[in-house]
C-alpha cells in the first residue's frame, strides 16, 4: 500500500525503514503506478489536468545553479528556493516573454512548476530536477539532445536569469536558471484504487479508473493508494492508526519510509 502526501515531514517515525524519496508529489504518484522514475510523464499529466492543447510539453523548474570553472550543479530547486506565489508570477511573466522568441508557450501550474510547450523543437532526454541535485551536470547536459538545441537554450536561460533585476532581492539563493524534465508518455488509466481529497480527484482520475473520496470510514486493500495534500498532526495520526495492519510505503516531498504492520499481539498490548 502507498500513501502519497503533498507536503514535507521533518522527522520520520522511529520504527520506520527509510526509502528513496523521488522529491515531487506527482513523480511519487506516477512511480507508484509503475511509471519509470527517470522519465515520469508529469508534464503530460498536468497538461491534461489543465486541459491544455495537445503537443510536446515539459516541466520547467526554476533552479539555483552553483558553477565552478569546469562544471556546475543544481544547489536548490522547489521549496528550497522559498519562492512565494507573487514573486513566482513575476519570474514566470519574464520567462514567458523570453521563450516566446523561441516559439514556445509557458503555462503556470504553481510557484515552482511551470509547463513549456515545445512542439517545434528537438526531443529532450532529461532526468527530473530533484533526482540530479548536488550532482555534476556535465553528463546530464551532454545527453539532453544530439542537436545541442537544449544545451544552448539552457545556457541562454542561465544568462537571462542571472542578470535579471529580480535577483537583487534574493540574496544568497538567486534564481539563475531552469531545468526541463517530465516529458514521458502517459498511459491509459490503471485499475488500482486511489482514495483522495476532493481537490485531487481530477488528477487521480487521469491515472486510475477506481477513484474514491478520502474519508475516515474508507476500507483499504493492500494495493490501495491514498493521495492527500498536507495533513494536520491529528489527521496523520488517525491515518496511521487506520493503516497499522498494512505494510505501507509513505511518500512525502522530502523523504520516504516504510512502516510494517503491527501484529495483533502488539496492538492488544498497546
């Protein structure tokens, strides 16, 4: 059983076993549905959710690059950028004008997730931004595309962002580039049961034919998925009690862990 929560958790439970986090809510969902971790179709999932035109779409993630004399790495992305919605819209508007010159369209999903339509440009081979953090970027840049269009584009975007006046307010964590990813193909909805919050029903129905509202009275099977936004401490505790007879993989945006079922004897003792 899988539980996927669109939030961060600072400390995992003491009796849990660590798992590798994928670092992104939609990425976690798609991988639980057996999509490849390296090329999850996050862009196509969000394109359908927003009813955008068909075509080639990519996820655009604003990033903070840290460069050396012969290499570079991504030092911050996502929530680590501390990018509020108001500031994000300013960056988005500036970048939308920039990509229009390349005959590309930009769409705003949230502060750190934008969608780029690039129908007339070469295919790109790029890993998710959260999977390449703090790594040498040279091997990732080399395999982006054989025509070197995307390598050139990333270099030009870095120059655009680095010199932008908005960075004067950001201090030690400027936004000085973007990373594109998430362009895998989305398959027909699976039959695996998903229980989810009302605000996520539309997303869940794009990937599953068995979607139900999340309620305290739900009955789960060992193959169920629980898909939720941020939770209160009491809500999380109630869910943990409800699922204590299952083996559960818990996926947060910054960590993941597994919990084992408690035996009837331990539950009786407690």
